[in-house]
C-alpha cells in the first residue's frame, strides 16, 4: 500500500518499469511504457487500454487519491509504432551514435519471449528464469483472465503479432 500523499508516490516524479526507465535514459526524457509492460502491472485496464483510475485509487488511498495516477507513464498502444525519440546527446558524444538514431518503445521479457518464440494458439511455454512461468496464447480476454495473470503480449499492441498471453507465475525471483 502506497499510503496516499504521505507515501512515496507523492515524493517521486515518475513511476517506471525497468524497460521504460532504460528507454528514458537512452532518449534523455520520459519515454512511454509499452502495452505489454503496462498490462503486467495490474494497474492497466485491458478493455480500455488505459491506466485504471479506480485500481490506482485503491493502491494509493489517502487524502490525494490521484497521486499514483499522475506518476504513471504514458502507454504506447494501438499500433503506436513511431519512435519515442532519438538517442540523447550524451550517447552520441560518449559512444558515437548518430544523432538521428531513432529509439522505439522498449518491452519486457514475457512479451518479447511470446513474440520471438512464434508461440501459437495451443502452444505452452515453460520459462525458468527470474520467474518460473507457464504461458500460452489465447484470443478470449475473459477466458485468459481465468487462467492466470494476463499480458497483452506484443511490444506494439496493434502489431500483427499482437496476442493475449495468460501467464501463470509460480515464483517470482526464483532464478530457477
């Protein structure tokens, strides 16, 4: 529980996942979070593709119920495939990137694995790593929610390989 205005959310500028934080560092400004990562927070409404104000208020109950909502990043949804920016001047100078090098929204491990593994409906994937998980691809949002934690598994939701990925996590941080 964050604890409202007296909690930590009132003292931070932005809440990020590692993917959006790294993207933000690379472009030198706050970058959006991709829909896959947002869906993994349990603060994202999978029907409206927006942060769920009611859930955020429950997490951050207190005199300033909207403090958490105001710290959440923009979410890149619905085929938002434009670059989020160019490589920041620091990386151009320090590492020799071209100044016009485009940077696209970053994504997380579960969505990336679903996309690159060419997982199809009916396939099961077992992942033993930072979390022990079983995942599959499904089409029905309500049925997926009954199976376990639900991700919208595509770095870009409107991308042709966009799919729903129910994920059952047996142990977070297990490192196999």
